């Protein structure tokens, strides 16, 4: 348990965590997951092809957990 009395995310969620979108909220979720000892291999990040989002992925050091999604407009 952490200082708040909660179990670590790795104990509660032993499965993979996918984060769609890597804006401010996506970054915060990914970083909190890593802080809570969620295994890097259990994180998967996806975002539309955005230079800003790619920069955030790189800055967070999560390039190996990144999969770009493609959105087609009809």
C-alpha cells in the first residue's frame, strides 16, 4: 500500500493499460502508472499523428510503448 492506504496500481490492475491520446491527461496517467510500479511492458500509448503528442511521448521516455493510431476522415 502507498502512503494514502491504497494498493499499488500493479496490484489492482495486473493487465495491460492502454492510453488513447497523449495530451496532458494521457501523460499524467502514464507517469502515475510508472510511479505506481506498473510494468513498462504493460503500458501502451496511442495517439493521432501529432508532432506535439510525439514530443510528449519522447519527453516522457516512452517511445518504446508508443503506437500511432491512424484516423481517417470520411
